[in-house]
C-alpha cells in the first residue's frame, strides 16, 4: 500500500520523525511505520524492542501526547507501528507546529499558523478580541445607519434606537471580555485599515486582462464599503438602458442590482482578512468578476454550495451583523438569489469557483445578440455562427461551413478569430470530435 494522508513509511527511526507524528496529531491522525520502505514492504528495523520501550516516552515528553507503539515480528524482519489520533488541541514539536496535508508534512507559519491555532481553539479570525481600541473610536454615523436598516428589515425593533452603542455591540456579540472583536472594527471603525491590512475594495474597468482603462479604491468600514461600491458600480462602471413607460423614465441596468449586492456581501463575509489582499472587482465589456481571498467551509465544494443553496460564512460575526442589519435575507439563499435575479434579467447564471484560496464569482452579459456582436466587429457569418452556438450549445467546423455556405479554409480562419476574441472556446485538438462552445 503506498503512502497516503494517513500513512507514512520509514525504513529506520530518526528523532526528527517526531515532526511527522506532530503533523498527524494536528491533522486527521495517521499511522507511522518504522521498518518499511516507501511501498510499504517490510525491510526490518534494528533494535526494534529498544524502540518499543523508548518511543512512547519520547512522544509524551517532547510532544505532550500519548500514541500507542506496537511491535510486529515477521519473516522479513521486525517493524514498529505508531498510531496517532487527531488531537483537539494544537500539538507542537519544540515550538514548531507541523501539519499533515496529503502525503506530505508542512510546518505552519505566519497567517496559516494563526488560522490553525484559532481553528483548534474554536475561534474564527473575526472573533478575536483587540485590546487597544475603545468604543468611542468607532463611527457613530455607521451605528445610526445600521439601526435604520435593521428596523426597516424588521431585524431590529424600535427599542434599539434608544440602546447605547455598547448595548448594540453586545447584542451583536462583538464584545468579548470587555474588548472589541476584530469584526467590530471592520464593521464600525472609520479606518479599519489601521488594524487590518488590505481591508478595502478595488474596482477596475478592463478592455482586456492586461489593459486597464480606469480604476477606483473603496475604503472605510465594511458597511460604508458595500454602499459606496454598489453606488459606484451603477453610476460609473455599468450602463443603464433608458426606456419609457408612458411619460415615466425607466432605467434598466446591464446586471441586476440585487445579484451584485449578494455577490459583494458574499465576498465580504467569506474574505480571509488575514491574507491582507483587498477584494477585487474587474469589470469588462461582457462580464464582471468579483474575487476575494478565502475558502469554502471545510468539506464543502462549489457544487454543494450551488445546489444546496447553503453557505456558512468564513467570518460568522461579520455575517451575523449583516443579517441583523437586513443586508441579506439569510446566508442560505445568497447563491439562489443571484441565480434567480440573473434569470429574471435574462442573463446566464453566475459561475462560482474556489481554487485554493481564490474565491471567484463571475456574472456575464448576454452579448450574444446581433447588435452587440456587431459592435465587436464580427462579420455577418460570424454573428450567424454565434447565434447558432447560443441556440444549439456548440458548433463544429462542418456546421459552420454548412450554415454559411463557405469553404473549410475560410471557416478555420473565422473560427480561430472568434477564439482569439475569447467569444468561443475550442474543445478538442484535431479530428471530427473538435467543436466550439461559449466560454464558461
């Protein structure tokens, strides 16, 4: 049996292997075998009986844990089995914290170590107390705005208007042992970047990935950031189509406001603020990308998030405050609301990816109509092909030739041009199985 996340083989014992035991204890547990090669074959270990006596004491003395040590005698030789259970409290090797990930061991440092220790002690990053900040330093106007929003949404009653700032913070669970939590500073301090690097939002309008036309940065507390960002998006970055119902002027935006607001709140609640990188919003002619550094909850996948319409926020204290203020209906419906709003606006559903620490939501315009495609400089044949893909889901080289009544060489050039413009994606290298579809 090869090495796995829970199994490690060593042919001889070295004291540094206590780090591997530490890594197992801090992760999901595992078994360390001494006297086996990398493929799990027994090669035998010298002084097995001596190790059987010494190792339990070394493990307890240096790591502070108890791990059963077993001796097995075979025709190929003796080997030792060390069984390590996962530990609820962090385990260190001489002040170093090691962690088993996959079939490798990592030493945890910096923000990764901070998150690990918080997790082991049942805390989230936004729930850590900050002793150096007083309630009087928070922005009173934000509290008044918060109360007004909460009352309008019926999440707060009228009595909250008479509550002191300290009472409101206690009700929101933003004070611990008399100290403000990090969440309180992010939500209500006039300048949270004094305490949290990267706690702001960047917006840019891009012609291409490398061609930035203009940009803005949004600072202030999270409540201010949400309001300012939504306002800026829909006054500077997103077009409004004007129509009239009788004498009344009607503005219809390219993207639904409610969907983008949900996506922004999702980015704020799930952002890993220990990563020090701002939320980034990239606006293009045909799409909007909202990125934040963060991860889904443990054992969650994007598919589960999309299909079960459920989400546990990365920063629960921040999320609770947004819920109480009426910013969100519930954290279980955010994805559903975005999808519904896009459907009502006749737009594709948003796509969500979580690759490592990158959490990305992408909204796409429906540019697949004759007018918008014509503005992109496409020929009549290419427009016809794009509308064909929109209806059928894909197009092949022969289908392009057939609907346009042209030859193979011209078809190849025009399809390549559509791929270069990132309007189509080629699937397959060569042969009859090759086809073209819309970007995901």
